[in-house]
């Protein structure tokens, strides 16, 4: 029931995928059929190719993944590049996850 933003740079020249699932690897079920983004379909901004991806139950503008039906949340970032195998990117070269808040259950 929480919302998050994943924002920041992605390593240059690297194919990447970001997948949203629950702790057991089940993908969210949503009308868009979207459970993540890749370097080929995510919007990027500026020379650092920064991404801004929102997650949550309430639709947000831009790149968004609805997390309806996911009891827990696991984000998996995969980087595909021969150079990443020899030298992993530092924290400053990767996006960060920022919590935006949680909805309280009506009761």
C-alpha cells in the first residue's frame, strides 16, 4: 500500500531491466500488464540519462508500475554489459528508491 519513486542515473552503455515483484517473485497484476521497465522503453532525462519511475496503487504521470495485489515489494535491477562484470557501478551511478508514503487501511 506504499508508493515509491526510483530516480537517478543508469550506467552508460548498459542494457538494464527493472522488475517489480513480490517476495516470492510473483509479478503485479494490473490493467496495463506492466511489471517493469527496460533501458529500451523507460524515459530518460539529461546527459546522465536519469530515470524517474513511480510505483504504487495510485496512477502517477510518466513511467509508472501499479503494485495492486502485491503484498510485499521486491525490485530487481539487472545490468547487462561486459564491462559491468569486471567493474560494478558505484552508488552514484545508480538510481535511488525514495518512499512517497503509505495508504492507511480503512477500518
